[in-house]
C-alpha cells in the first residue's frame, strides 16, 4: 500500500501517515490543529513485512485502510491516538 508521511509542525516527533496525498479531509479538525501544518516527509510503499522504527506496521496499515490516516506520536503522548483528545 502506498502512503504519504508528513511531520507535524507543532509537535516534535509527530508523524501523520495518509493513504492519499494531501487528503486531510479524513482527519479530525482538532487533531490537525494540535499537530500544526503538516510538512511532507516522504512517500512510502508500506506492506506487512516492512519494519517501521517507531510504529507497528500492522496497526498503521489497519488505520490507513479503515480511516485513511495514522498518527505517530512520541511515546509519552500515545493517549492522543486513542481518542481521549476529543
């Protein structure tokens, strides 16, 4: 699966994976405000055998397929990805 990776401009070590380039419409508005302006980092061919440094590949793929995005936060801020930020 092709995906696009962006870094957040407000939060260091925050990365947003999108299934479709520049399609932020699937993202919750509050979450976009939190991470700031997304800055393109790279395009990536993501598949189950691929290892990611800071994220679980299976979880990223599942999130991309189900909702079109995956947010990778620094470890101490993982509570944000569970929906507790609403």
